[in-house]
């Protein structure tokens, strides 16, 4: 009897964990939309509760405060990108191929979250990066910086400033999505977020970036 009761409680635990993770994801998704629209200062916990279908008490249970939730929202992309880049095992590729793979992965991630750029705008505008710097983005930058340094060391990339070039590459990958709501009015005939246009953007970005870092004559 005791063994049977124990097995029932054990069976419930994975479901409870899954439910908790699903609830936290619902809250984070709704919070991301609210913070992107209004930033930390203008966001309302009640709006996040409505958007996620939970109570405000549940939000505070998981994240303690609006600020804690905001930090979790900003942390999520940094963690997701780190995990994605780590899985690519970029050191197995020659520098040029590694750069292609990373750029394609970065653009695919942005395409899956095209409105996250507003999060960074709101964070810069309202908080001057106070919470952004807690996300350990240096680690994500380092994947690209290491590829550029390896390419220079092996003689396939020209001598460049790895940090500045990393910023330039990020701009090439991200501006397409971050400025979409404005850019779409310059070419209303194009569906810029369609899979076909994103593929064109990806290939053009890869070609442009490689042309900029290759040694002259390659």
C-alpha cells in the first residue's frame, strides 16, 4: 500500500514540473510583449497576467517582482542564443564556414523573434543598459570574435578589429528585423518577413559579411 502511494506521488512530479515550466513560459511570452511595447517603467503586471492567462499572484510566485520578471525576459534571449551557438560546435569548421554557419543561425533566431529588437530599444532608452549588462552577452559575442581571430591567424581573413567587426556583423543580421516596422513602408510591395525574403536576406548578409572580412584577392 505504501509502495503504491509513493509511486503515485512520484508519477505526479514530472507533470508538475512540466506544468510549472509551461506556466513560466506563458508568463515570459506575455511579459516580453508588454515590455517590448512599454519598457520596464510603463509595463503593467495586470496586462501581463491577462496576456498569460494567470493571476498576478502567480507572476509574483515565480518571479518575485516586476523587475525580477523583466530581468528574466532579458536573460532568456542571451541563454537561448548561447545554447544555440554551443550546439553548432563552431570549432569543427574552417573560419569562413564557421562564420557562415553562425550568421545563418543568428538570422534564423532573429526571424523567429522579429520584434525582440524593441526590448533592447526600451532597455537602452529607459535604463541605459542597466539590466542588459546582466545578461552576459559578452559570451555570445565571443563566439563571433573567436571565429574572426582564428580567421586572421590562419590568413583567410584580413586584419580587422574583431570587436568592431562583430558589431558591424550584428547590425547586418539584426537591422532587417529590428527596424522592420519602419523599413516595411519603403517597399510595401515586398513581404519582408516571408520565408522567401528572409532567405534572400540571409544569403545577401552572408555574401556581404564574407566579402568584408576575406583577404583581398580571395
